[in-house]
C-alpha cells in the first residue's frame, strides 16, 4: 500500500509515444492536393527500395535481384508470369515509374504509397489491384504492427509493393525456383493466391502470440491482479480491434476474388481461394473468441476488486466491532467520579473481565454464524 | 476471512494447462509450406488408424473390419453405397492413399488432417466434402472437448474420417446390418444424413451436461458465492462460446445441403435434412438462452457482492455509531482536571448512566427507522 | 441486519426444482434411435387422450366427442372441413394411428410427440404442418409454462394435437356450431387461422400478467429493495427470453403462411393472417420493451445499492469524524503525567469544553457545506 | 442524510398509476371473440364523435362541420377529393356505419377502433389503410402520450379517424379553404401526405421537449445528483423506447408508400413522400442519439456515486488515521500502573506533545503526497 | 479532498449553453406550414450571402466574384461547366431566386435553407441534389461543429450552397484556374467529386484533432483521474456519435453515386468516387475504433476508482486494526478499580509493553502475508 505512489507517472511517457505512433501516419498533409497526387504516408524509411524480378514459365526461369525501375522496361517476353517485388514504397518516384510501365491508373499509385489503406480489391479491367496488410504482435509494446502490401495482378504479371523492410515472400521465391512446382505451372493468379496464403498464414502465428499474452494475463489476474492489469487488458482489446479491422475486410477481398467474373482468376485457382477464405473466417472467429475472453477478463478483474474490498471491510468490521465496545467498557471504569460504587466492589474487576470475555465470545459466535471468519 | 490466503496460486497451474491445450493445435507449423501440403494438426495420437468398410445394397451386405489402405483398391462393385470409416487421421500417408483412390482434391486431404476446421460444406462436383465437429463437455476441466469428423459423400460411397478415438457411428453399423432398414434401401446421402443426425443428437446430451453445471452454479450463487464463482461463470461462458462456434456454421452446412441443386442429395432425404436443420436451430437457440442465463448470473454475483458489502458496512456503522459517542462520554469524565464540578456531584454518575442510555436508545430508534436493524 | 441469516438456503430447494423441470424433457433418450422413430418427449401425463371430431359444411354439422382412433376411419365425406382435435399426445400409438389414416410423413409423427419443438411450418405438398406453442405465466413459480400445439392442415381436414390438458379451442367449437358463422362458410385454412388467432390472443393476456409482475417489482424496487429483488429480476428476464423464443419463430410461421403459394391457403384468408402477423409483431415489440424495462430495473437496483452504501458511509463518517477527535481530546487530559500544567489551571476545564464545542461546530459546518447533512 | 427517510413510499403511488395506464388498454377483453369483431380498445371517452366533411376540387369546395354517419350517404359527387374526418372512435357503431358506406374490410374497422396498433400500411386494392400515431411528451408525468390516427385513402376520398380529442388537422383545413393551394389542385394522395407531414412535424416538437428534459437532467447530474436521478433517467429511457416503437415502423410505412406500385399514389406526390421519409430518418437518428446520451448519463451517475464514496472514505480515513494513533498515545499514559517511569519525568509531558505533533505532521505529509488532501 | 466543494456548479453554466446550442436550430417553427415552404433553419447569420461564379471549358475561363442573383440570369453559354458557389443560405429569397433560375423542385429549395439535413442524395432526373456536412472539432467547447453544404449537379452546372462563413472550396478555385488541370478537362460531375473529396479530406484532420484529445484524456486517466474525467469521456463519446451520424449516411451517398445509372456521372469519374468511398469507409472505421477506445477508457476510469477505494480502505483498515486493540489495552489499565492486581505488579508495565509490541508485530505479519503492505 505504501508503494502505490509511483503509478501516476510511470506509464505516462511510453503510452503517449504509442498513441502518437498511431497518429503519426498523418493523412492531413494531403489536404487540398488534387486527387490522384501520390504522397508517401507511412513510417519514415530511408535507403533505396529493393526491386527484384522473377519471370518464369514451366521450363524456364529468369531472375534479377537488384533491378532498377529503368531496367524493368526491357523484361523478357513470352513468360507465363513476371513477378516484380518492390520492397519499400517511400520513394514515390520509383513507384510511379514502375506503375507507368504497366499503365496503371494514378489512383492505384496513390493508394500504393498511402500505407494507411484497409484491405480492398479493385477491378481495373486489365488488372486487379489488391491491398493486404501484414500483421505482427509487438510483445514489448503490446501493440499490433501492421504494414501494407499492395498487389497488382495482370494477365501476365504480378507487382507486389511492400511497405515494411524485410521480404515476406522469400519462401515463395524458393518454391518458384523449384522446377515442376505448381507455381511454375500456373499463371499470375496462382502466384497472387500464394501471397495471400502467406499473409493469412502469418495471421495464425500472430494470433498464437496474442493467445500467449492472454494466457499470461489470465494467470496474473488469478494470482496477482494489480492496477496495471486493466491497462494491459485494455491494450489487448485495442490489439484485437486492430486485428479485426484488417481481417474483416480481407474476408471480403477473398470472397470477391472467388466470385469475380474476370478472366484474371482461373477456375483452377478458385478452390484454393476458397481455402484461404476458410482460413480468414477461422482467423475472424478466433479474434471474436479472444474478444469475448478479454472482455470476460475485465469482468473478473472488477469482481475480484469488489471481492477484495469485501474481504478488507470484513477484517475492519470484525476488529472494530470486537474492540470498540470493549474500549467503551474500559473507558467507563476509567471515569473519575467520586461516587462510582462498582470501583469499590471486591468483585468489580473480575466482573468487568467477565463482561469483556462474554462480549468477545458473543461477537465471535455472531461472526462465525455470518461466515465472516 | 482468514482462509482466503491460498487463492493466489491455487488455480494457476491447471488453468495454464487448459489454455495451453487450446493453443496446442499449432497452425504456425504450416507457415511457408506450399498450399495443399497435408500436415497433421491436432492432438498427438499414436497407433494405426482403424479402417472399416461396409458395402450394402437392399438384399446384400459386405463388411470388413480391419482393412488397410491397400485392401481398399479391390472393393466389390454394384452396391448402393460403400462406407469407409477411418478412425484416426494422424497418419497422413494413409489418409492420402485413401483419398487418392477416390481421386479427391488435395485441399480436401489437407482439410481432413488439419483438425482445426470449422464445420463447412464444399461441392467438388463429383462429391460433397463436409466437415463436422463432435462436442463433449468435460465436467472435470469445465471445458469443451471438440473433435473433427470429415465426410466425403460421392454417388456411391461415403468416406468418414474421425479425429477422436472411439467410433461415434457404431449404432449406425447396427442399423445397416438390420435387413429391411431404411438405410439399406437408401443411398449414400441418407447414410451421410444419419451421421449428421447422430452428431447433432449428441449435442443435446452435451447441452444437458452444461445445463446441469449451470444449475449447480446457480445454486452455489444463492447459497455460498465465493471468489471462484466468477471464474466458473467465465469458464461456462467460454464453453458456450465454443459450442456456438461449432453449431452456427453447422446450421449453414445443413441449410446448404437442403438447398443444394446436386444429384448427390435425393428428394427423399431432404425432409430428413430439414429435420436435422430444426434440431441445429433448437441447439443454437438453447445456447443463446444459456448465454443469457450465464451473463445474468454474473449480474447476480456482482449485485450480491455489493449487497453483502452493504450488510457488512451496516454492522460496522451501527456498532461504531453506538459506541464511539459513548466512549467519548466516558473518556470525558476520565479527564484529570482538578476542577471538574460534575465529578463531585452526588448524582453525577447516575446522570452519566442516564445520558449513555438515552444516547443508545436514540441511536437504536434511528437505525430501526432507517430499517438497518 | 440480524435477519439476513437465512438467505443461504431459503431459495435453494425450489430453485433446483424449477431448473430441473426445464431439463426434464430429456432429448438425450432419443440418442441412437433411427430418425423418424416417434418417442414421446414431454411432461408425464397419464389417461386416455381425448379425441373429438367436428365435420361441417355451410348447412350441416357432424360432431363426435369421445372418438377413438379406430372410429376415425369411417368419417362422413363431402364436408367442407373435418376437424379432429386430439387432447394429449403421450400415447404415441394413438397419434401414429391417426396420422397413418391421413398418410402423414413419419417425421411429422415424430415432431407431434416431441413437445420440445419451436414454432415452425412445413409444406408437405398435400398438407401443411404447423407447430405452435401456447404460453402461460405461472405467477407462483415465476416461470413460463409452455405447451405444444401441432396442426396439420389439409385440403379438407385439420388435425390439432395439444400437449396440455384442457382444450384451448373450446370457443372455436361454439362458433362452428353457430350456423351462418364465417367459420362454417370457410375451409380448413380459416379454421387453422382461427386457432392461430386464439393462441396469439392468449399471448396478450400472458403479457398482461407479466406486466403486472413487472409493476410489482418496480414498486418493490422503490419502496423496499431486498437481496431477492435481483433474483426476481433475473427470473423475469428468463421469462421474457422464453417468451421471445416462442414468439419470434411464430412471426416467421405466420409470414410464411401469408406468402405461401399453396392452394391450401385461400386469398380470403390471407388478410386475416396478415392481421395475426400484426399481432405477433405487437407481441414481439412489447416483449422487447419489457426486456428494456427489466434490464433498466437491474441498473436501478445496482445504483440504489450503491447509493445506500454512500448513505451508510456518510452516517459512519459524520459520527466518527465528530467524535474521534473529541475522544482524543478527552483522552489527552486523562493522561496521568505528574506535570501537566493545564490540569491545574482554573479555566482549564471550561477551556476544554470550549475547544470541544468549536470542534463539533466546525465539523458540522464542514458537513453542512458538503451537503452531507 | 437525515432526510432520506421518505423515499421508500414517496414515488410509489403515482408510479403504479402510470404503469397501470400502460396496461389499461386491455387487449385481453377480446379473447375468444371471432376475428373481425370491432371492439373499442383505448382510453375511456364519452360524448358524440365529431364528424366533419370537406369535399373539394380546384374551383369548388363543400364543407360540413357536424355531420352524422347518416348524412354521409348523400355526399356530392364529381369532386377531386372528399375528406371525412372523425374525431373519436369510441362509438364503434358510428365507425362501422361510416366504413360500410365505403365498403371497407371488417378487419379495417377492427383496427380503427383498436387504438393499440403500431404504424402500418395495408393495400386493400381499392384503398390504402394507414395507421399513424401522434406523440406528445407529458412533462408532468414524464411519459409519452400516444394516440392513434387511422387513414383510409381511396381514389376519391380520404377518411381520417382520430383517437384523441382535439383536431390535429385544423391547419390543413385552412389550407384547403385557400383557393389555388396545391392541396386543392391535387388528389387524395397529396391530402394523405399532408397529414403524414403534420404528424411527423409534431415529432420534432416532441423531440425538442425531450431534449429540454435531457438538458435539465444533465444539469442536475452535475450540480446535485440525488437518488431520484436514476428513476428520471430510467423514465427518459422508457420514453425514448416508446418514441422509437412509433417512429421505426413509420419509416417503413412511408418507404412502402413511396415504392407502392399503386395508382392511388401519383408520381407528383412521391418526391414529397421522400421528403417525409427523410424527416422520419432524422427523427429516428435523433432518438438513437438521445438514447446514447441517456445511457451515458447513467454511466456518469454511477461513476459520480463511486467518486463521492471515494471522497467520503478519504475524509473518514484521514480523520481516523490521524486521531486513532493519537488516542492510543494519550490512552497509554492514562494507564494507572504504579510504576510508569515516564509519568514522573520532568520532560515527560513535553515529550508526548512532541511525539503527537510529529505523528500528525508525518501523516499529513503522507496524505499530501498521496494527493488525498 | 477539501477542494471538491466547487464541482457542483462549476460546469453547469457552459454545459447548458452547449446543449441549448444543439437544440437551437428549431424545427418546430415550421409546424403547420405547407410543405415546400422554404424557411431558414440554422445559426443566426447576417450580411449578404457571397455569390461567386466560375464558368470554364478546357481553353477558356469566366469568373465573377461578387455576383448577385439577378446577374446570374445572363451567364455565358457553351462552357463545359458553370459553378455557382453561394456562401450563406440565411437569405431565403436569394436562394429561391437562384434555384428558380435552374428550375429546381421547391423541396430542394426547402432542404437547402433547412441546415439540419443529414447527408443524402436525390435524383431529380435533370439534376442530382446532394447534401454534405462539413465537420470540425471545437477543442475549446469539446464539441463537433457541423455545417451543411448542398450541391446541385446538372448536365452543365454545379450549384454549391454553404451554410458556414468562409469558403471551403478555395483550393478548388485555384485548381480550376490552372489551365490544363484535370478539372478543366472534365465535366460538372468531376467538379462535384472534387468537392466531396475536399469535405472527406477535412474529416481526416478532424479525426486527428479528436485523436489528440483522446491521447490527452488517456494520459490524464493514468496520471491524475479526476471527477471531470467522466464528463470529458462522455463529451468525447457524444462527439464521436455526432461524427458517425454524418459519416455513415455519407457512405451511402457516395455508394449511390457510384452505382447511379445516370448520364450525369461519367465513367471516368467513377473510379475517383470509389476512391472517396474508400476514404469514407476508412473514416467510419476509425470512428468505430475511437468509440471502442473511449468506452474502454470509461472501464479504466471505473476500475481505477474502485482500485483507489481499495487502497484507501486498506490504509484505514491497517491503521484501525493496529491501533484499536492497543487503545483498548491501554484503556483497560486506565480503569480505576481499587483492586486491580496488575497495576501494582512490578513487571506490570513492561508486561503491557510486551503485549502491545507482540500485537503490533502479529498484525504486521498478518498484513504482510495478505500483501496489504
């Protein structure tokens, strides 16, 4: 009780930092600009974007690891699919240059460099534009870290733009390199599906991290609930809300892709998309379950605080109720009246001892019957 | 009050175990694998899977109890329905071998061995793929135990894959053996319906177990609410959420089957499916009612905790309010001033007794009128 | 406060009885039986079912009050409608025999004797099968008493099966007997509508009973909230949930009947069904309003408990804050130091009286300004 | 605190009266009657209903103020619209007579005199039947006063039946009398629309009254929250629920009227109906906002009660924590042991004064750092 | 604790002002007027409305800054688009005059001057009528300030009417002046889209202001929760509800515009509208997230109030439980019985010291084990 002093300021600094991060991606800087003007909105990041190219057909593969926007103009033709992966969208000009090569609508360019998009899919006739979000749970800050991945799926190409440093799609490259793999035999739609699959699979590990945190907090709740527990529960709630915001629209994205009457999605790929759709539903369901668990934890916290107040008050009441009457009794015979006959009685003191003992035992019986002891 | 010491650590161990079980079926081990790669995800289980075969038409029956995947290649032809029941999906190769015999899509194989699926139905043209979940309430751990059952329904065969040890469908075998039974006269769709019916019927007994637990907790709430009661209520909530997660998609599964424009579901079977659909709705309704009951129990718990705090405070207040003024009174005449005239009065002591008695009776009247006594 | 002892066990016995009643209608006894096997599920009831027959056309009427299933085989032909009312479905064989006479699907027979159905309507081509529930509020037990009524509506007959003893449809019989009444002129669909109308009209009186109970509890909440009040509120909540479970599907039943493209429902009857539909909506709305009222009552209860705690604490605080400092003051001059100059002063005692009075009046002014007095 | 005695019974009487009023419109009296039997259900009202007739075409107008049902048989022909307004539906025979003149379905008659209907619209081919509810907020009783208005809109006539005394549609009459007004140029559909418009416009003033009450309660909540505040909040909630029950179905009524493929609604009138529809949406939105405000008020009330409890406990704790140790100190040296060396010391008394002062200042510093002072 | 006096009246004045503002835009003044009668409903505003005209085609531009309604009659013909912007709708006659020039329906005029409309879109064949609301967060009053913007989009003109002083669309004018800009090349639909875009972009800055406020309150909640915090949270809730009321219908407006089968919206503009639609969804999502955050803050507040009560009670209980028995002990030996043997014992006083010390240490150990220290 004497150590609760510090809670006022302890958490304040880090918390503001976290909230500020959430707001840092400022949209307002775009106010007044004509629509379709690409402006990078996202975390500050420096350095050249890494551009890699992979073109393949069943029996042939073409790879270029450190391509420049200029070098893309002369890509080999006649391949089943050409995949250009851009790692870093902070250089608006590079992104614009690549998009112009493929004749993309300028709203697409704007959306690629504005990394605050929710998952969505748009049909531009010649190509599909898909926005995904990769999610990771930062156990230190107890926050969701989310990054945008934009895909452009054409008849013979896939462009992927990743906001975050570090390539999510490395295992995919390995699978393309394996001759005879299904990826090599299929078109750009299957490649896009494989990316979707990787992103959704990652959600499962994120969920497992969150599950571990929930488990920890549940234990803490039972063994040692402290004032911070509510803050932690609140943070978990916000994490789950964040997750939900990315997963629910993703469901719609996949669903639309399955139902799309576009030649860009082949019938062989649809059952696979249906599979991803099931996964997103599974993820969404788990998030809902976690939300129920977390809001249940708040109930437990509140009722345990109430319960402990009861316990504390019981202790106080028992002590006070036993000793206050006794104190009165002893105070009574501490009065200095000249004429208090009891004080002179021979059995006066034993009588008072007797009264005191019977008061105590009466109280104890009363409390015992009330089950307060 | 002196025995509340232990609650901090009592529940901790078993609880973590339970939460861990929930997470144990790790999806993350699949990350990075190409889609359609079957990996067993589920509780560890060893031993050979038990494969049984039953082929029948109205006047003939063929049975094999301990079949191997190899022996299935030479099944008798010309029967109305052949039912292959596989008890144990932990041996991925065996499952794959059987599925290949019937030419199933590899996503189906993947889903059969991944036992974390929600109920669903998928139409692959030549066959329907149905995922069900059997549910049981573990009264000891106060948790839902759920196991996956996958059905593949073709024009002349039914494959059933059960995750859990112990055959759910034993009574069904008996009914098939009975010559002249409706099952013998009907095709694979009626067999699949009968399985659905058994699974849903089991839900009713599960619900009855949960109802008994709710009843117990309701009684405890009235007679002896303890700190653990909230935990138990929370667990019941989670159990009901778990139930709901299996039952709601099942409703959709059955509904889709009824409306399916597939030759695999005959018109004679549809009224029976409608009957199962009614049952799932009944189960879902009961779950919702239980949820309402359980959340009502939390309200009762909290209000009873508040009420008891009131009771405790009343006792404290009555005792303190009666004796604190009396203690002051007696303390007053315990002062050692040389010159306190009252101390020398003849009627001083009786006067003080009179004051004390009137204070007590005044307070008692006040409390009685406030209905605190 | 000294009479709150008994609450621990008072309610326990009757409550368990009530909950057990809810579960008594055990579905689990059906587990493993082939579908379509009729098993009576419902309250135990003995004695022969009462079967009455009424056949009529505009100018003619045929009545038989204590018919047997066998006697039904020879019913007069050529009537507009024949109504067979069976009061008691606990004798499965009798029900089966009657149903076979009219060639009903065996799932219908199963549903008639399983009295746990929710309201529903099913079209079997030759006849409509409708399940209704009559509802009554048992003010003693504070519970909903619900009984199943099953209707089979054919082109020239209506079968009605009532679970509960006592005939709901007596006024209907009187109206049929009245020559020239609309019932006599109309077909079986209007008879079925009239039954629906009676059942729904009964809901209004049930709601009025519940309204009276709500009124009582609201009064109790204001005049004398006790610990049981929460239990009563909880029971009211459960009653309303029970009501809702019967009324919501009934809405759908009536709605489907209105839209049914079946020759069994004539266009003359549809406006009347629309009228019943309005009534069910009215009932459903009223239930929702009652639910809002009841959950508002819980808020009032909790806030009044909080408020009273505040009141109690104010009393304690006022008393303690006035007398504890005074007690200290008098204790101070009760010390036995040889050398306490104040004790010898002439104005010592009056000075202490002055201090005490100013302390009391200071406190009183403080509390008065804080509006605690 | 000493004046809270009366709250137990103060509100009881008026409250029951209010609840009883809600139930007074007894539906149960209709039980058992054949459907389509018109029975007046509503507040008791005596006196003749006032019937007024207004027939008009662009250049001509015919008015009769105190018509009788009989006199209606001989209305002038060849007018654009004839409007019969009946003020009072408690005389069932009069209503029946008028309805028979226009050949209305008997369910319409039943609905007109049963004043517990929700807003609805029904198409009887030759005429539309519309039920509206006028709403007023009774600031005294803090309750919604609602009355039914039934409209029958035919090709050349409008019948309006008002439950409540006092004609809502007086301004309308004035507008009809004005030659050249749009009403005179348009048909019965525009007249009906104008009535709808008046009813919905009235909702805005009702909402303004409720807004003022909310404002009052918000102020009270901040300046002087009392125990009754919860009751008032609860009543506001019920008022808003009542409002909602009338406004939501009205939205549907107007929406249906706009989409109606009936020659009774002309294309010129549809934009006006769309305008009314916007108003109903605005009303519905405002109600939802008020509901959010009112439920927020309950949160504020509860948290302010909690906060004040904290304040009270702080006062008690500060006083008790400062004086209880001091009282012990002085009591200690009030002991009568023969052999207490401190009592004889020369600096004994000053030492005790020093200890007491340092204890008080230590406590004060502690509380000041905990920000309790 | 001694400074909480003032809270009763501090907030009262400003709050009523705010609530009154919400109600000030009185709809009731329109009651009884014929529909389509334009009456200005909005904040009082004086001065002439500012009317500006901009006509343009790709190579030509015509501008007039301080036009009068009369001067609009003679606008140059043959331009792609003519934009008339009216800043101030409080002069009903001016608005009416302009609308009549373009032959607008009188309901449109009524809606333009009634500034309490929700966002909506209406198709009048020859023109679209769109109502938008600009939103700003007044950080001082902690309230949403909302103003109506009405657009009329015809085949060759756009009329914009702004309630608020100060032109929102200034940047747009600049962009039109730039020869070669997309606006100059496109028709009125693109101009209308650009206005929509500006309004929605403004929402992002409004949201950022709200986010900052939320951040502030979150910090306050952790460092120094006061009684006002609940009021602030409640105000934030109301702000978010206000935002939601404007944004949700706007979504529908944009969605309808995208799907509109009208020649007034060209296919080139649709992708841009889809972009705005995404933005509105983003805004709506963020609002929902903020709502979740704010309601979580209330939970934190309440649980922190409970937690602090626990802390306070612990302090009181520890102090009282330690000293009350000690006080009794010392009071006991302050009794004045003639015959108390302990008082005469040589080791009497040290014995009492020993008892006191062991009582204190026993209590301290007990509290330490209960983790109250």
